[in-house]
C-alpha cells in the first residue's frame, strides 16, 4: 500500500469532526511530500529540531504539530512556526511558550497533556493541576498562548478495556475543564492502533503514523 492509499483509507473512515495529524517523525521529507501531495496538511513531530529542519524545506501551508515531550530550552526553535503544541505538561512550559511566541508577535495554540496511563513513563498533569492552571491569575496574563484542549496517551497494552477506561477518563477531564473554560474544543487522543476506539470515546484529533507511513526505522 502506498502512503496515498493509506491516507485515503483512513480519511474515508473518519467522522467529519475528527482531525487527522499525520505523525511524520523519523520519516524523510520525500515521504512527507507524498502525503502532502495526497492532500494532507497537518503533520506531527516529536523532536523540535527535526521538525524545524523539515519546516525549512517544506511548503509553508503545512501546519506543524509538536506531539512529543516539550523541552523548555528548545521551545525557541519552533516558536516562529508551530501551530499546535500537544504535550504541555506544566505551567512553566506554558510560560516559556508564551514568552517565545511573544518574540515572534504571534499566538500559539496549546493542549494540556493529562496523565491517563498507568505507566510511569508517560508525561502529563493531573486533572486538579489542569483546573488550577486554567483558573489562575498567572494563566490569565499569558496573552500569546491559547489553551484549546487536552491531550492524553493511553497505556501501551493490548487490554482494550483498560485503554477504553483511560480514554473515557480523558473525555471526562475535558468536560470538567470545558466548564471552566468554554474555549476548549480539542481532545487529542488515539494513535494507529487505537484511534477508532478513541473516536468512539470522544476524540476530536488523532495522531497516526505507522498506519500512514509504514513502520518506523530508528536506526
């Protein structure tokens, strides 16, 4: 199957309200261009510098999403172009994004990463911390970011019931936070292996890599 066929298959099965982020991490520009030529405009990367290098080389109507762990000292490398940062896991990171966005006289959309997985290796904040942030005066002073939703990563497991529970938990956290901030609209959850379940549980944005580009090569 070609990248174009994979994309068409996935897109034809998605409800209208669900946004597809094509996860292009570790993939060469030629592969990403094949997806671009098939109409895909939203790409997700998990390393800021790799994303910045690709952004230089590629068409400027692409929306770049940072989907990996955000290192604060590297925010400056993407602040001029990134469209959405999925993995904001604490207030200090929000402050840094705001500071760097201000230098470029722009506003950057962000998602709060909520920890829903049982694994210790997954990043994120709890629901209480997220609601404290949204209600704080410090947060209201950040004029160069928009928090538009939440992101979560389920436990890496074959146990569908557990994944479903974690997705449902994220949806419920989203509902709590939306009551505090009606501007929230995005729930980023679901990847190649579980995005249909994620959509059934309320996801509005899925992050799909290997089902589009084939398996990753990390060498």
